[in-house]
């Protein structure tokens, strides 16, 4: 498995380089000017100097390779220095600067990441914890009232988009009932139980919206995979050998059923870091999803490029993790 993992990681390097180049070229060809938000009273010569200060006067390939060096060498050193507390690990010099805020992109992402992890991360965790037992029991008790109710709720959660359920919850629980705040307060500092209660109140609606959507998707996959494996010959053989129903379901059926579900869960984990763009916009959560949208509107090429490549890296990494987990759940799979 070690050799397989190393081969996949080595193959991921040219793949990610190609993805970064394609994204950079698309941003270069897209309409928009980073200087468009500047006041019109700025003289043309000053505007041109500002463009040169942002590096926009250099050829595209020069800017791409500069960004690639900063992204792969300089920014990781600052991340490592902030994690370990050893400031001497950070490489001095130029960093990836956002056109919009004139601040390092890595620092902005680090500021926004906790908000995204709190809201999107908790909703994904709750979605997994809710969907797996519902999908397992619904398949085992097929066509029962529990299965019918679970199928109905999952269909509703999967069919209704978050831009509908979000405003609906705001209308009911914020405007009509007044239970939860409409706007997510990202400046809230949790240093007491009262502030913790306020944080839970403002997280309740966005977390519920995303949990409903994630749980509905995973429940459908879990139920379908369980139904497919419940009719296998190995299951009938296990029952004929006198194994208890608990062992048959939780060992023989569940272990094989988790293989396709692992793919769905693993490939959904990068969405935790990318942020829920629509939900964050609705509830004004100052996370990475909203950061990406504002960067696109402002033609902030360094921010959009960095976030997009980070998302691509996460997808490649968790895709590899899903492949490695196959061997854990299915002993027939061997990579070496």
C-alpha cells in the first residue's frame, strides 16, 4: 500500500500543476479589471503605477511561476511557522497578496477558515452521524413506516435547494418567531457560557440547512448500498451458518455496503473547507465560500487562484484516502 500511495502522490503533482495552469489562464481570459473599483479621479499614470505594483505589467507566464513558487514554498513556510510557533521557519520576502485587501492571501484564509469549519464542518459531521443509522435501518426494514418516513425526508432534503430552505427558516424562526438571529455575527468572541449560547443560536439555522442536505444525500447512498448487499449469496450463507442477525447485518452486509458510501463521504469532506457558498451568502457567514464569491466579483486573481488550487489539492488527497479505505473495508482489495 505504501508504494501505491507514493505513486498516486507523484502522479498528483502534474495533475495539480495542470489544474493550476488552466485556472490561471481562465482567470486571465475572463473579463474584468482589478483596478475597476479604484476611484475615477486617480490619474492614469498613478493607476498604471498601481497596476505595476500588483505585478500586472509582467507577462502571464512570469506571474504564474512567481505565484507557483510563493504557493508551494513561501506560504507553506508561514503556515508551518504559525502552527509550530517558530517564526524563524517563515521565509522572508514577498507573499501572495490579495488585490482586493492588499493583505497576504494565507492570512485571510486563516482568518476565515474557523467560521467555515464551525458551520460547514459541524453540519457535515451531523449529516454523517444521522444518515448512516437511518440508511442502515431503512434498508433492513424495507417498506416499513420508518423506511417510508426516512425516504420521504431524504427526498425532501435532497430536492429542496439550500437557497430555498435557508430563507424559509429565516422567515419562520427569525422573523415570525424571533428565536434565532437573522445575520451571523462573525465578530462574536466566545469567552463565556452566555457567548457560547449565542454562538449556538446563530449556528443553528445554517447548520440545520446543510445537515439536512448532507444527510439526505448520504442516506440515499447508504440505503441503496445496503439493499444491494442484503440479497447477496454470502449473506444467505452467513444466515445458514447460524450467525445472529446482528452479526450478519453489522459485519457482513455493512462492511461491504460502506465501500461506495466511503467515496461519497470522502469526496464531500473537501466541501467543508471550500465552504457552502450559497448558505454562507444567505446567513452572512464570513467563511471561505463568501470569500471566494467576493474575490470573483473583485477580479482578485491571487485569491481565486489560491483558493481554487487548495480545493483541488483537498479533492485529490481525499480521493486517495477513499481509495485506501477500500482495502480496509474489503479484504479482497490489495494495492501491492
